[in-house]
C-alpha cells in the first residue's frame, strides 16, 4: 500500500482520496477506497469513517488532529456538537447527516485558484471553504465559484465525486482561462460567514455546542430575549431577526420564518442537541445580536435576571397618608403565576396595593395598581367622618375615594342593625324543612333540583350538620371496594397476550397503545379508558414499553418493504430513493441512525442477490 500523497493547504479530503487512487494505479476506485477506509462505498464521501484510516496512516494523536483540522469538514461541525459526541462524529458521521446541509452537493472551484494552484503545485484541487452552501464567491480572488465548464457545461467532478479534475480544464479539455473568470462584488454576509468558520477552525478543539450555547444565553439575556422565569423568547427573536435582515435575505441562506416557527422546530432551538441542525440560523443570531463573531466567542457575557421592581424602597400611593408619594415602603412580596406581581404595604397607614411587572420593557411599572387594602388610617378617618354625620359625597371628596367604596364600608362595618344573613338562613331552613315533610325524596340529586342549586349550596355551606340529619344517606361508592391491584394484574396479562398475537401477525401499521388495546377484551379496553384508568399503573407502564417508536417500526417492517420490491418486476435496483418514493413513504421521517441501518441492509441485500 502506498503512503498518502502530499497534502496541499485547505485541500478537501475527497481530493486526497482521489489522488491516492490515481497514484496507486488501482483500476477500481472502490479498491483504493477500501484500502484507505476498509469499506467499499458507492461514492467518494465528504464524511468518511476515519478510524481505520487513522490507525493506518496517523498513529499519533497530534498528527490526527492536524489532519482533521486542515483537510476534513469535521472542524466546521464540531463547534455545534457536544464534546461528548465528537467521537461519534468521527466514527459514525451519518448520525449527524442533517448538519451536512451546510455543504454543497457538487464540488465548486474558484477559476483563479485552479490556475494558481496548477502553477504552484502542478495540479489543482478543491478548497474546503469553497464548498459551503450559499457561498458563491472566492474570498481571496473575489470571483464567482464554478461547478461546470462555461463552454460545454460538463461538471469538473463526476457524480459521487469518484473523479475530480486535477488540471484547470474540463473533461472535454476546455481550459479554464483567466478571461473566463467572473469577477464579483464581495457580499458582506458571505464574507462574514466564511470568516466565522475560519475563526472556529483556527480554534479547533476549543469550542463545542455547550460553549456556544453558554455564550448565546448570555447574549440573549443581555438583549432582553430571556424572561425572568428563564424562558427564551424564541418566536420574538425570530420575528425580530426577519424584520432586521429581511425575509428575502434569510431565504437566500435557507432560513424560512414559517419553518423556524413551527412548534416541532422552535421547541428544540437553543438546546445543545439541536445546534448542528440549524447552523446558519445560529450564525445569523450572532450577527443580529453581536455583529462580531470574534467578540461573541471571546467576550464574557454574564447571565443574570433583573430583579422585578428593583430593590426599593417604594412609594406609598395613599393620598391621605402623611408619607404620600414618598419611598417609605421597605418590603415587596413578589409572586410568579401567569404574570409577575409585587404587593406593597405601607407601615405608616396600612395601605396595600399590587402591581404587575412588565419584563419586556425598561420603563418603570405603571403608576396605578390594584388596591389590596385601603389601610387602617383610611378606615379610622372614614369612620370618624361618618360618626360626625358627614355625607358620603363630602367624605368621598375629602378622602379621595369613590362613593361606592365608602357606602360599602358603611354597610359592612358600621351598620350594626344588619341581620339579613342570619334571617335569610332561618328562612331557608324553614323552607327546606317544609319541602322535606311534604314529599318523600330518596336521592339528594332530586332534592337539590327541587329546592334550587344556589339555596341548597348556601345551606350546605352554612348548616352542613343540620342538613346531613335531614338528607337521605349517600349511596355507597362501589369504586372503593374494587381490588384494582388484581384488576391491574389481569389487564397486564391481557395486554401481554395481545402484544404476542400482534408480533405473530406482524401488522403493516405501527404497534401503538391503541392497537394493542384493540386486541384485548372490551372490558380491559373500557377499564383503561375509564375514570380510574390511573389505577392501572403496571399495565400503563407495560403499554409504554411495548409501544413502538418510529425507528423500531421502520426496522420491523423492512422485510415487508423487501417483499414489495420483489413483487414489483419493474423495480430493478433497491435504493433509498425508491423506498421513500415508491415502497414506503414513512422512511422519509427516519432518524439518521435508522437511515444508516437501512442503507446497510440494502447493501447486504444486494450482496446476497449477487451471490445467488
């Protein structure tokens, strides 16, 4: 086996693999690839599995890191993946396939770089930073990147990148002359994206998803996009970004407002597991909130919540208090429910009011709050004025309170002749006794309906013991005497039996809780949907265990997919595209791990067919 060819600055790993194939003299690219990676792929992969490759050519850890930093695409993704998963990225890169979207499907070249590399190194090669999706300009030479020949339209790389151009001309021998170089103005956003990736590659190994997320949380907090409870205002941030950059610009970089605001997407944003799914989104978040990526990475952003209503002291709002509009209140009782509220009580007059805090505004809280208690000073002053025979109107003017409040105070506190509540209770008791003596009721519901809901509830609240002596006995609650432990065991056995039957039948639909229960008895089905369904703890846990997730389901029905393929003579080659478009559309939602599993099964199936 040959040693690896000499590598050039920023050379794509696919170029190194192809040059090894040329120098090895192997007839088949697959043989060259298997010598390097011990597998025979269907294309020259942008993310090959590197363990065998490193064991063969780079035994020292420092040499491995240098190769990864300078020639693979791992440094572009590692800052957006948790450090604990970096080893998985190296050994099983397909697990992070959704991150590959930031790279183009076809290799791009800079015409000027092709000519300059050919003059300096004797051959041209693809540069890594040219392969970023949506980046169409070479930052060094300020010219448009090309994928194919201007004259004949032939691509400079074959499908699957099994063949790459090593000289500045196309497969039809048309040279890439400098006269064909398309000059272009540098786009500030493209420049910023490339410079951001350069900075992350320069600090390769220092930055991971948790580091970026910590910085993002600090910036979001400083910019007012984190509530006091700690929730990130994701929808507001997205809407503000669209208003700032414009929908057209964001669409150019694959960012769609409606897709980002979808529930299944927005709930995962700003989690360490999600960063690699939306790399360009987070780059634009940094651009919007900070502007300078270097400043973002290496500045300290402290995350702290603003104390609602500050530290005090606070103003007394009682107009008759000697300390009116003075900061004499020293205590604030803060509560967090749907909103954040603060209750303030003046120790001089007893006046208490509640205000709501607006966490999104830097302005002070509203002047008016909801009055909780008018205070002892107010009650003493009003009581004195009433005892002097002053009218409610004049008291209202002097105190500054509405007439309705003073009238209510007079009725509830000072009117000692009030006995309406007691009299009304006695009247209701007489009325209820008369009703019970005239008719023989057997159930409480009939009595309540006949007597009236409001009167019945009032008597039960005020005279429950007296009512219980007159009312018929409550019916026994049969639910109390059921042995739910035994019923749970019976239901558990029934569910187990139904599941085994389903496995024998191997249904084409997904095995869910409902499907399992439908194969049990009617009694078990109804019990697990009744009011006491929470008593069947053991059975519910079993149902959760037996229910298939999407990936388990897709793996189980794969033999059925193979049967469909074999039963359709027009299908000649089994591949992923055929499965998702013709055989079973459910595989479109497969996870990267399941997709890799299916691709391996397809490869095994094809090998078995060749042997036959």
